[in-house]
């Protein structure tokens, strides 16, 4: 069924007066329902990224055309596939469709690695409702990594007994109430599991208890939470344990440096033909970027959010370093420090 034929709620005469004649326009609430997303999320998207050029009714309410809805639906689909909303916001419809087509082509062409079973991520789950929520093909596909669910277990003691000889990567728990002694009980009854990355979906807890758990790196998810929040936590953990990262946390998939510090120091000390010190400044900036790139990979992380931030900083610094390396290449060619064949 096309969007033009979609059923829309009946409107009052006053609301109808807000709709310009000759256009099938919908309000924010109706569009959010069509896209199966919270109204608040749609409003945040619009406020931060101005995704559409939506019209306003005489009473000041935002109105969406069919083209707006199609664009938002495609953006919604791409964000569910893992694309960042910020990277999609500036694209027109043709570009968005190209992103979707490229994603589909890559997914279809991606071979199943023979070592897939070895790369399987093992998640212990405490709470039957959590296991049911996670055991969804669509959610696991969006995770982008094989996931094996261990459990569900009724409590931490049962999990510790059953997983004595099992390798576990992370722990996800459902606890209706977190009391002051919860962490101590966890550490005493399941010491092997207490040191794992974990998230707790909880109902009630005091601020002091939350601060204690957060301080030791436990991710706290206040119930109820939609599946996408749990998925986001899983993605963060999966990224941290990806094969491209070494024991120090450095992402080995990032391009290596074009020049080492000794070469950059030599460039900085060379006499140049330009009447300024830009070549020296670029060389110094490159050294600083390279140092910060290594530093951000080795920072201590209290929790998954910290680790994700450092991973983002390392990636962003790497991209900046590559841009300045391109600038350094141009300077070196201009000054004759290197040749085209170097």
C-alpha cells in the first residue's frame, strides 16, 4: 500500500482548517506512528538535523508531505541498519537510496567467514523475559556479529554453577530491585562472572546504589527499555572485542602512519621556499595527532560508554591525521623533499 493511501485518523473541523488545500499533509504524531518510532525521537531528529523542510500549520504545528514521510522512512530504515543519523541528515533522497543500495549489495556479497563460530559472542542472560527479547532474528542481524545466548538463568547463583567451564564474554541481568548489598552478593556468589562486562536492566534502586555500580563499570538500564537500547549496549561491547583491536585497545584496522616522528622532525627542520612556518606547523600537528591517537586507544575505561567515547576519539583523530598527512605530502612535493614516486 502506498503512503498516499494510508489510513489517517479523523480530524476535527479546526484541525482540518490547519491543513492547506490540495496537499496530503500529516502531523508529527501521525508520521511517528507510521514510522513506528516515538514522537519525541522524531522531534529531536528535526530539531538537531532539520531532516525535512516541513511546513507549519496556522496554529504552528509541523506538517509533513508524502515526500517527507518517504524520506524519513528511509532514514529510519538506515539507522536501524547501523548508519549514524548525523551522516544521513545532509543527504538527498537519491543519495539515501544509494546508501541503501550499497548496504544491500555489501550484505549480499559478504561471504560467511569460516571462522564465524570462533568469532561468536557469548552472552549470559539472567531473566527469561530478557532472553525472549534477545532471541529475535531481526535484532541479532542488526547486531552484525554472531551471538550465542547462554541461559536464561533464574538467578546469578544458577548462572555461576552452570557456566563454571564455559567461556563468557558479557552478562545481561534483569533485577526488579537493586539493594545496597547486591554487588557484594554478586561478587561472593559468582566471582568469575562479577568481573565481566555487564548491564543490569533494573526497576528500582537508590541513587547511592546506582553510583556504586556505575563506579565499577556496570551499565545501568532503567526498566522499561526498548530493544534498541539493549542493542546499543551490545554493539558497544562487540566493537570493543572486535578482531581489529589489539590488547591495548588500538584499532589495527585504521590506516598506519605515512611518516614516523623522525621523518616529521626532519621535515620541520628543513629550510623551505615558502615565506612562513606552515610546513613546520603541519609536521608538529601531525606528531601531536599521532600521539593523541595512541593515547586515546590506551585510556582507562570505567564502562562501555567510556570505551565507546575513546573509540570515537581514536577514529576521529585518525581521520584528521590522514588529512594532515595529505597536506604534508603536498608540502613535501612542493619543496622537493620527496618525488611523485616516493
